[in-house]
C-alpha cells in the first residue's frame, strides 16, 4: 500500500496547471467529474468531489492516507511567505511517516467557537446548522477545520463519506442550492458559491463532534513519533487542550 495520495481540486485548468505536481498528487478538475447532472454546478464548489468520492471509494484503496486540498493551497495560505503558519503542499508527503492514525491534519483549524463564527460570517445560517445538529444530536462546540482541506487515514475518510453523503442528500433534496443566509461578513465572499458555505459546515460539524485530534500543518511544528513535540502559538490558540503525539 502507498503512503499517501493528495487530490488537488479546482474547476479551472489554468489554476490546476499552476499547482505543485509530484508523484503524491492527483489533480482533479471538478468540472470533469462523472456526476449526476444535478450536481454539475460550480455552486457546490469542492463538495462535488465529496459526492464523487462517496460513489467511488474504490479509488482510495491503494493509499494509507488521503488528502483533499484546494489547488490554491499555497496561494490561499501564502506558504511562500516566511510568516505563513501553513506548510507548503509539496512538503506534506515528507511528514506522512510521522502521521498518527487518530489525527486530522489541516491548514485551517477552528477552535471551539466554530458555530458562533459561522453564524456571524453567514447571517441566518443557524437555521440550517441547527437542523443538521438536531438530526445528528451534535453539539455546537468542538475543534474542527475550514474549507474541506484535510488529510487523514483512509478509514477515517471512508467512514466520514458514508455519513456525509446521507446528510448531503437530505439537505440537497430539501434546499438544493437555495439557502437564505447572508455571507457578506465572510472573507473573500463569493456569491456564486453561497450554498457551498453551508455544505462545508456539514464537514465542520462532523469532525467537531468526533474524538479526532485536529492538528494544523504549521511549518514550525516538527511532527515526530515522540511525545516531546514543539507547539506553535497558532496551534495552541486553536487547540488549547490538544496533545500532539
């Protein structure tokens, strides 16, 4: 079995071509996915790949760890700047030997107040998040991550996809892409993908309610097999009680 495969996503070929390439990366044009026609809309953003994976889990079989990442990873998290607190995407596979099975590795961890921040950035979204939480007996707190950018064990991803598809189908059948909330407080808000912000919260809520450790891919952190790991201030802020193994 191979160590890791990172699926790098975008809907523009030009952006994909600019993204880093190596043996661990598979670039995916979201517009070319084999999906039911009703899902072939850019309004769903990266959620389209979760739909695709939910129906094609077999493509994950040869890899121990799976990454789902935006093709704009390095641009979005400004990894070329010395002050960046996110590892360059091309460097991630170098750490896989030290990865822990119960950890989700992410560029944008969220601390306990993900619910409050979500309804601040997307005024009115609480109606839909509350419906999701009630359906699953989920709480409003817990550490998670933004942007559907994450790396984890294949078994964790498959378990998540089974649950995610069930919830996505429920909400898509009920609301399609017609959600009534205002996202103008959201940084880099894009009106044409407004519904995708809620579908992303399905992912956020799931991992906030699981017992996985959420670890930011900070270049200042050395991920090792030892208990003695140097923590960055960013990770302490996001995960105050997190112990890196």
